[in-house]
């Protein structure tokens, strides 16, 4: 089994655009990544012959609720807290130029 070292952590951090403030944080990352490798090695010990790959976490398919139309807040109530509004609509700054 290969071991994670500071060089590997530096390479992964560079790819992930991470920076470590101190050496303690980098040492903690080295330990965490090595613990992950040990866990994966432990999983590799299992005999998975004849085990179907898991694609979905459940056998259920498209379990959806029915849509129920209900008014939870009126237009006037929604406009009460608007910083800018006219009689019927929220006002927002223009974001598209012609």
C-alpha cells in the first residue's frame, strides 16, 4: 500500500486550489488521507464476486408527491417587505444591457 506524504498533499492541494495556513493543518491532512487509504484497503479485502453493483440506493422509482396548489402568501403581503416596489411588482436594478 502506498502512503500519502507531504509532497502528495501539496500536489492535491494545488489541484484543488487549497492552501494550508500552518504545518499542523497539513499534517492533519496527511493523517486523514492515510486513514482513507487504510479504509479502502480494508474494503478491498472483501469478496465481492457475485455481488451486483449498486446503482441506486433504493428500489423505488420516481416517488413523487402530487402537486397541491395553495396560496401561502398574497402578492400584497410579499410586497410589504420589498425594498423597492410599485403597486404590483418588485423593482430591481437593470442587469442586461442592449
